[in-house]
C-alpha cells in the first residue's frame, strides 16, 4: 500500500536513520518535536508492516525499532539476536544469523531473542 510521505513520517524516519541503535518510542519522541504519542506509534507500526523496520521486544517489556538492513521487500533477515546493555540502555542487532533446530513438523516463522548484559563500551573487558 502506498503511504503518504508526511513531515511526521519523515522526522521519525530521520531519527531512526541517525541512530546506531534500535530506538524505543520514548527515545524517538525525544528526538522529534510536535508529534503526539499516538502518531509516532502509528508511524512505527506502519514502518514495521511495510518492512522498513523490525520490532524488538526487550526484556524490559519495551518495544524497540531498528531499520532493516540488507532486507529485500517481502524477505527480511531477522534471524538474529539483539543485545540490550543494562548500563547505557543501547539495544543493537547482533549480525550473526542464528539457526534454530526444532522437532520435525515444526515450521518457524519468526523469533525474538534479546540478550542482556553490558556492551563493549560499558564493560571493562576489552573486545
């Protein structure tokens, strides 16, 4: 479905594009001005429906949104885990693809995996 390219849509997209991490609704709202909460949720859900972003459900119960990278229309590469740093709050995609082995007869469609801990910048252990 063709979507109107509104100023609000452009601002939310710009916030996602300028970030090196997945963003929650609150993070996006602090980056854009004059857009109400409901409009931001609507835009993010449409981006998700259209395959522009993927939605991550964090262990904290929040939804985070990350731009799709290397995805073709209709074929998304989301078989990867995400990492949420408990120190700085950064949520990022871990690019290693994960294969899940299920019993015969099970057909996986999607999974959402979040690992929590400290990111490389916050831990005292060198990468």
